[in-house]
C-alpha cells in the first residue's frame, strides 16, 4: 500500500491533490492519505452552496467554502478534524464493499477503547452518534472513498456554519442529512492528542499492507497547483456549480424594506428576479429587474454592473454595496 500525509491545511490544495492522484497518477497498489483542512465548509458535488451554509456567519468568520468532486452532504473541517482518502483499482462493473474502508478505522478506535460501528449509509457512529461521514466515486476502473473523522472539532461552530437562515430556498440540489454528531475525544477513556490518534490510524491501516511512502514529483506539484487555481479555488466551481434554485429573501436597509424573489440558473446566472417592498424611487423597478436578469450572482461582478446604473432612482437610499450583499447573502 502506498501512503501519504499532506502537510497542507489549504482545502483547495488538498482537494486538487486528491483529484490529481485519483485521475492522473498510475498505480497498481492501493493508496491511502491523511489530510486536514482549517476553517472550511466542504459541500458535495451536487449540492447548492447557498442552501447548505450560513453565508453571513461564514463571511464574518472568514470560513472558506470548497466543493469536492464526490456526492454526499456538507461538512465542516477544522484542525480538530482528520480526513482520509482511499484510492484503489477496481474492475469495471464490480460492486464495491465500502465497509472495507471502515474496518481499519474501527480497529484503530478499538485500540483506544472506543467501540465504533458502520451504519447502512457508510457513516461511522459511536453510541448512536455520527463522527464520520463518507463519500465515494468510481471512474475509469478506480474507486475513491474518503471521509471525515471528528476528533476534537468545534461542534458549536460547525452547527452555526451549517445552519441556514430563514430565507425560502427551493433547489434541485442534494440536501444534507441532519445527524446527531459527536467528537471521538468525548468517548476516549484517556484523552490523547490528535497527532497520536493520527499516527495510530496510519499504522492500523498500513501495517498489514506492505507499506511504501508515496512521493510527489515536481510535475505532480505543478499539476496540483494548476488544478487548484483553475478549479477548486474558483467561484465558478464552488458556487456557480450549484444546481438551479428558487430563492425568496426579505431584508431591511436604512431607508426601507425589500423582498427579493429570484430564479437562479446553474453557473449562478439570474434567470428571473422580482423586487418588492417598502421603498421609494422615481423609476420603474422593473427596469432594474430587467437590468439584473442574466447577470452572475457573484458579489464582485454585481458591484461592477450596479455601478453603471443610477440605483437610487429605483431604490432610494440604498447603496450598491448594500444591494449586492442582499442579493448574494
């Protein structure tokens, strides 16, 4: 078995690293990797970012949002969380038994006196509470299976970051499944540091598999850097990839009150928009709605396009920055 530990805590780099190895690095042996991200929400490939995260809280706390290439629900990563990835070859059409990936983790926990089991959704649970969510994909004769391990994460922060405010959102995307969660450290007879747990987990997984450290080449590093910049760090991937959705939001501003209803296409394009509420203006609001139709729901772009219209002619007293923030958040 090849094994690797990523020392980076940048989610965009780690996701690019994982995809590069899965898609481009030829190998016969199974591959195992441990990695961590700091202060990040990671959403599934088919999820709607707006529907899954508390955008106001995320912005305030400088939390990064990243979309992975596998399905499943939204998760929060901090340095109290450990991520793992298995990559191996499989026969086309072969049914994969994903419990094989859970067993080494269950063995490692048993070493520390913690009894964990795998449920029918491939989640790992302790005393009925989830501490690990998983996702997987099969492509070109290879399988990628990865998951989270909540060791000592800030669960209050997690709940706030993943608690969406009361806007009415209807989306075709996959919604996360709410679960009772727990940290591994709460169940340990004797507390240990995450580094000790990480080392034990690595040993548990590789010791019976003829371990051999995996080394990245300069070409690998360059390809990972490129993938990070062109895909994983981009708004188009993390937000624009969201499926079509309908949203209605109500906001107050200094001189009035707005209710905005929008239909947003994939790639974040405003398909239709209606603006109503208690505000004054000497121009027909439908002109502003028509102006916004077809624009991308990205704050930097909205700030630019709104600067070209006389906004206060339509909504007196509101600034371009205020309207852009209401539209996006």
